[in-house]
C-alpha cells in the first residue's frame, strides 16, 4: 500500500538535479578553474543570500502568492541592523534582532494587506518594494553604514570547517523550511491553500491566518538574508539587494514550483538556486559577456516555466 | 427556419447524458423543453447550439444535414443560445455588445455613428425604446442586459433562438416584457426553444413541449389538451430504482435545530435533524438548499434566526468553527469545493483532522496514515493507495475521500449536497449504503438532492424548499413523487 509517490514534483526535482550535473560537467571542460572544491564553495557562497530568501519565497509561491519586496527589505534590514550594531552593545546580537524585527514588520504589513484586506499580493508587495527602499535611504541618510565593530562581520565572513557562514545559514534555513513545509500542520495547510483555497477553507483551514503568517515569516527571513549580506559587505548599504526579488523568484520557479500554487518543494528550490548559481559562475569563468549571461538566465527561466506548463497539462490529462 | 435533431447520443464519464434524443423545433413556434435536473436538457441545448458535439446522431436545418463544430458554426446558420449567464462584455456599451465581432467598420475603424444607429433600430424593433445603445452594460439591470443579448441575436439575424431559464433573473413586469418580445419573434417566424422549470410560463408562451427524463424523450407533443398535472407526471414519473437501503428504525434525540434562519436567499427556514435520521432537502435549483447548508456549515453568514446544536446556541462564523462542533459538509462541486485535486488521498482525508494528530504542530505521520487507512479501507476507496493524487480517482471515489474526511473527524451532523451527482450507478449504491450506515451509527444527515426518486428512496423525512422558504415537510409514508413535485413547483393543482 505504501507505494512511493512518483509525482511530477519528484520528476522535476530529479530532472533539475540531472541538469545541474550536466551543466557542471560542461563547465568543467570549458570554464578554466571551474572544477575545484574552492570554486564549488564559491558558487554556494554566491547563492547563499538568494537561497535564504528563496525558502520564504517558496512558501509564498506555494500559496499562489508573490513577494516582490524582499530585495528592498534586504537593504532596509541590512541598514537598520548595521545601525543597531554601531551602538556597540552586543553588536552582532542586536544587529540580528533588529534586522529580523524590521523584516518581520514589513511582513506583517504585506500579510495584513494581502490576507485580510485582500489586496493582490503583486500590488501590496510592489508597494512595499518602493516603501522599504525609500525607508532604507531615509534611515541611513543615503550613505552606507560602515565602520562597525568586528563582530558584525561574523555572520557574513566567518568560516567554519572550511564552509563560509552564509552557506551554513542557508543550509539551516533550508532544513528548517523543508521540515516546516513537509511535516507541520502549518506546512500542510500551505499546500492545501495553494492547491485549492476554497476546499481548504471548507475543510476548516484558517486560510487567511495561514497566508498572513507566510508573509510574516518571509519578512523575517528577508531580515536574516539582509543581515547576512550586510555582514558580508561589512556595511549596511541602502541600495543593496536591487532586483533580488527577481533572482529569488527565478530560483523558486526553476526549482519546479508552480506560480499557480500548491506545487513546489524546498529541495526543488535548492536545486533551482544552485543551477542558476552554477550557470552564472561557469559563464563568468568561461569569460562570457555579462550581457549574454543575462540572456542565458532568461532562457533558463522560460524553459523552466514551459516545462511546468507541459507537466501541468500532462497531469490534468492523466 | 426549422431545427431538428435525430437520435442524439452524448456520453460523459459515468453518465449517459443523451440516450437517443430526437427533437424538432419549427419556425413560428415556441417549443418548451422540460425535465428534472440531470434529465439532459442542458446537454441537448449545448448540442443544438454547437457548444458540445454529440457522440452519435445528426442535426438538420430546414431538412439539410448540418454539423456544428462550434457555437460560431451554429451562429453562421442562424442558431443562437441566450445563456443563463449572459455572455456580454460588461465594460462595453450596449451597441458595442450587440455588434461584437460584426462591427460596422470602414478600413478597420469602427463606424460608431452607424453602429449606434443600427443598434437603436434593433432595440426599437424589439420595443425597447428606453434602452440606450450608449449605456455601459455593467450599469444596466439584469433584464436590460438580457434584452441586449437578445438584440445581439436579432441583429445577427438569428432564426432559431434557444433560451435557458430566461425568466429566472426577472421580475414579473420584466417577464411580461420578455414574453412580448418572444411572441413578436415567433410571429416573425423565429423558432424559439424555451427551457423552464416554471410550468405556468410554459403554458403561457409555448405551443409544444418536449419532456426529457434520464437522457431520453418521454413525450413530445402539443400543449393543447394537456394539464399541468400531466406535465409534472411526465417530468418525475419514474419508477423508484431498487437498491436503496431500508429506512431508519427509529430516529433518536434532536441534534440540530434551525429556527427561522435567514441567510442569503434563505428566508425564515426552520427544520430539525435527529440522530440516526436522513432528512432529504428537496427543491429546484435556486430554491436556497445549498445556501441553507452553507449557513449551517458557517460558510455563509446568518442574517436572522437561530440555530441550536444539542440544545445549545450554535452560530458558526467559519467552516472551521462548524467542523470543531462536529458538522461536516460534502459540497455540491467536489472538484472545486471538496478536494485539493493535486493533493493525495491521505492529505485530503486528514486535512481537517491534522490538528488532532499533530503534537506541537508536527504531524505524527504514523498516526495520520493509520487513521486515514482505516477509513479508506472501510469505505472501499479504489485504488486504496493513500498517496494517489485525488485527481486520478473516479467521481465516486473522490466522493468517498471527502466522506472519509468527516468519518475520520467523527462528525455527527453531515450535510450532503448532491452526493451522487455525476457518479455512476454502482458507486451511487455504495454511497447510499454508507449514508445509511453513518445514520445507524448515530449521525444526523441532511441530504440535498435534485433527484426526486433518490430523495424519496433515501430520506426518512423530506423538507421542501421553494424561493428561499421551507414550504413543506413530508414523512416517508406521505411522500410521493407527485406531492413532492407539487410542493417544490408551487403547484397546488398538481397535488
């Protein structure tokens, strides 16, 4: 009776893992310096912040929502976190606390507008995109907040057992996110809402509250991502994180999540993040024109979405 | 123009919607089509208007064989349907809608003056002098929108007009105005095919009637010399199918009581449900049955009246609260409202029970599997694979999955909204047996059914609704098809 489920999600995950291996193999031959342990760590470090943000975005997209504000929230939380650290009392801890609180606050606004006031997520989070960016410039006076106590750099720059801290943060966030989505009542309700909101509501799911929490948690994660970036840069930068929302959405969608909701996994998102990271890194090392790289990334996103559409049709036909 | 159909067959998964239907409508007559829900009326209209292609059978216009590949092909020969949900673009004007797709234009630029004048002429011809061609459709009342839709058909020179319950949305004066237009079109030689549940209207406007039952024509004749009772008998006069389980021995204590409940279209509805009893809630589409069930389930707000569960006041504001109190709902549209189709059997069954099997929010998967497996087995869900996606199941098995959900939750009050719609005969019998077993185990069941024989066969007691009100209650012994039909149709003469 316990026949393992062969879902399209699984097929998509394994296809993407395979595609990543093929991609890495190609780069190993054409990109000098690609095939090394150091470079592998580089790739992971380059995608760490995106990966952290992608966990929250996966949950948002699973509910058939979207959060366009994460890039700006990264800047706002980085700046406010840095300002907290500048005050000197337990700088690293205060910075994290403030960044997560500020991120959560933006999530509360997004969640309240989207879940309870029924503003389309695209609109409410687009508004937050510009508001959070504006706030980041106002609170910082338009300058980078630097010259910080050395402990501020711990989250972004320390290396534990050869692995950079941001990569470990990403790993921890992904493990936690995967556990929440797969094993908790909250996670199961997220999938149910994305699959069929009305049926979930009629089965007793408090759909608004679940959606609210998804945006709140996504804001908190953006705070962690924002502080990780600021810590790595050694400063809170008000124009950091520009267009991160697009990179993050791309990673989630390439990872097999459906923008219509109900389908997607953290494992898929991990592979989507890594696939794009390897692509960017390999093209860089192969000395491909950065403008051409943008085109390559666009093509990958289109292929992923077309694949998603085809799998959806097959499933509804099957 | 004459439109005829010969030996139409249309099969949907598990249902034979049309089983050799022949039909003919002639120019200059209003031909009524009647029958219970599910008798095949709407499928027949879809075939006649080109929206659905039949599996077998032929269509002919003025004796020449035609094939409609699409509604567009039907329009081309002058056959048009006026839909219940009107197919207008609300943001456009009346004139723009009337000539949508056939705009008078010069080199691709719409000639607005000519369009306005032409629309004015059509509306005048229909006696609609007060309807402004420049008005935005979204701003118009429903009756005016319907008239716009008719004007659209007339402007396209429709010779066969199919109208599906056109008066359902109209007030009395509006109905009178519509009937004048229909009579005028008839006198101009248009064939009008008129679907309605309202016998009074059929007798007023139509000269012929075709009655469908179970996908077959039971009668097609002139209305002259027929009484309303004759028509009701034709519509519902089916022998009770075998296979209904025996009725309840003796119902127990009262579980749920409704006192003068208002909610949406429901007005002052009172009823009671007892342990071990199946109450059938009968009425026509739009009588307020589904809305009443939604009010009990907390899915629609109560605007008046009171409800009691086990004697205590009961006012659920959300389904969540109703479920917590022990109420379960099998919605009418199980694909849209019942199931998360991409989810598995397990996920769908356990959804409302997750809280109880999740210490500190983490689902105990062993407990979940065991609980779900027990009911999947007891209900004989096929295939009994917990990780099979719900969308891969047949209609009957999907229904069992929703049922298993409430059994796992130990719900004591069950609201079944059209529990056997669209499922095959064998699965129906299984669902009937399960319902009776649930009642025997102490559940109180409210069953909404538009299938009168089913309601009569299953229910220990029948409650009839019409126009949002409870209009009568019959015990199992009192209930006959004719008496129930008279109640739900509001036909005192037919009793």
